[in-house]
């Protein structure tokens, strides 16, 4: 879930969303190296199949509002129907949140480390 949220925050250039979820992603077990790779997206060779597919799905949702058959097939090897629905929902929800945060000019919380987006 955090891979999807961080990637959509990055793609939307939402400083607030991305930076808030860096901290949450770390709590969920993401490393600093993985967080940096999220910025580079699914083409980074260090990703495994599952994580690459999550990032690819996020990119496709942002660009086309649709997950391609090929990406869906890979995701289906790793996730059940409910989880697949959650991937689409999370991508869409955090795209909306990112748009709102950007439009309203929401600033970072004091003391939160800032990653440039």
C-alpha cells in the first residue's frame, strides 16, 4: 500500500503527501533506498516482480486511469480480488488527496523532514 501511495504522491508532485508517507512507509518497513527507488519508478532493476507491478499499476492509473492487462496479470499472481480492488482504490484515493493538498497549498508539518518532489 505504501508503495502505491508514495508513488502517486511523487507522480502528483505532492510534497505534503509524499513526505507524510515517507515516515509512514519507514514505519511499515520501507528502507531509505526503497523510498529513493520509488521516485525512479518500476523500471528500476532492483524491484522484484510484485513491487514492480505495484509501481507500474500506479503509473498506469495516473496516466490512463486504467491498469493494463499485462500489469493486471502480474498483480493477479500476487494478490487476491479484494487486494486488487484495494490497489485501484488506494491509487485513486491518494491521487485525489494529492490534488486537493496541492490545490489548497497545504504545507508540511513542522519538523517533518522534507524530500524534494
